[in-house]
C-alpha cells in the first residue's frame, strides 16, 4: 500500500474557523455550520444507526473531502481578502498548537520542530510548566470545562526556589435527561481527568492536595497475559507513587511529571494543588578572582509556559522574592504586585515565556 509521508493533527476549533470563513457545508444528509459542527458530529457518531453500521465515524470521512473542496474554491478562485484571511487563520492555528505536524522526512521534521509546530515537550534547564488533561470516561465534558492555572514561584532567603501550582476546573455543563441528544448528554457527564503536570527535571514534591481517583470498579481488570507497552516503558522512567496524596511521579521527555486524578461534577468546581522544590539554588555570594567573598552577580529566573494542544486556560503566574533579594530587570509582561512580587495574567492561547534578573540585596 501507499507509504505515509506526514501526519497532520487538527483540533476542532480549526474546523469551526474554516466553516466560519467558508460558510455552511453539506456532507451526506447533514449541513455543518461553524456554531453547530461539534454537536452535529457528536449526535451523528453517537446515534444508534451509526453504531449499528459498525462505522460510526463515517460522517467524518464524508465531511473532510467537502471541506477541502470548499477550501480549494478559496485558494484557487477566491478573492485576495479571502485568501489572506484563510492564511491568517491557518498560521494562528499553528501558533496556538491547534494544528500539529509530523513528517517521516528528517529535514521536514527538523523544520517543524524548529518552528514549534511538532507538539514536542521542549527541553529546558530553567523553570517550566506544561499542564496536560486527559479525559477518560468523561464523555464530551471537556467542551464545557473552564480551566484556570495558577503558578507561583517563591525565592526563599537562602536562594532555594519553591513552586506552587493550582489547577482549577469549572464544569459549566448540566446533567441532561436520557431523552436528550447525545451531545447534550455527553457534555453533562462528570469530567474525569487524569492530570499530568510537567515541571523541571529533578523537582521534589513537597505537598499535594485535591487529587481523587475513581473507585476501583471503574477500572477494567488487566489481563494476566497483558504485555507492557515498550514505548510507554521507555517514556515513563523512575515511577514512584505517593498513595497518601494520590500522586504518581515519573520522568518523561526530560521533565519530572506529577500525575493524578481530578474529577469535576457538572455545575461544580474542583482544584488540585502541588508544591515542589526546584533542583537549583540562587547564589548569594561568590569568590572573586583574588579570593574575596563578594555578592553574586544578577542571575536569571525564567519560566517557559507550554500550552496543551486543543485547550484554552487562564494563566496566573507570580514571582515572589524574599526581602533579601531584588530584581535588576523584569520582562515587559510582568507587572508589580505589592512588595517584592510580580505577576502575569493572560489567556494561554500559545506558548509563553517570562522572566527577570535577581540579585541579593546585601
């Protein structure tokens, strides 16, 4: 058969953006608009007729060619305004990680990685945060979840650095009656999320609260002849589990990962909090060339925020310094917040970075 040269992953917001530009598209006996495409796809795929056919997602195979044909009418015969608007939306989708690319050709893949279009977990030797949600048995409830991430980095008097991360999920759906459409019923289920928080490698977990695993009967029994997946074994290293706090700690992609269950019922809010110590310390003094002990030069604090593809979250980042530390420079996206504290608040639509230079006051 034919070989695979590339894989392009596209998140639902991209389809909505395209339909907003092209107008409604008909595939099969359905008409898809930007505002209704997700609900129509869900209702069709989850219908009794689609399930009985053995090909419940056949509608996707019918819709995709229709979308491409409509796009060709813009790229080949549309106005310059339409073509520019389409290009702008596609570039934004790449920047916001709603389109991810993977190539079998090494040179093409290298370019995708350099452009940050490949979706990889980036290596870093400074502070970093990536929050990854995995809906397992929560229906389509992710579509009605509002996410909020709070990250506070505290530099203590001795130069050690403690991070506190709070992840809050608000379920804006409501339970639907059995007679409701599948899209309504699935959106009204409790959100069951296996949450992973990727932080700098070597971070030490100090505390964790709010994690709650589903009951044992919710899990399928592992067959006795099951063979561990080799790729998974090679990816997840050094696994330890803190049963009391409900946190599993692994090393993945050059990061330490704290994982646990976060369950959010409809119309409710749930928060988990983790506290960890980063594996480096800022120097207060250094030895000069002539052997004298002198105050250390300014040292960088930087934070790399990565966005999980397909998500939208509000980010609240703060840096707090002990009184015996001061800043010599701060990035433009940090605003003063009280005594010796700075903050960034924004919608995390793409990867972000921020930082400052800090130095002892005495």
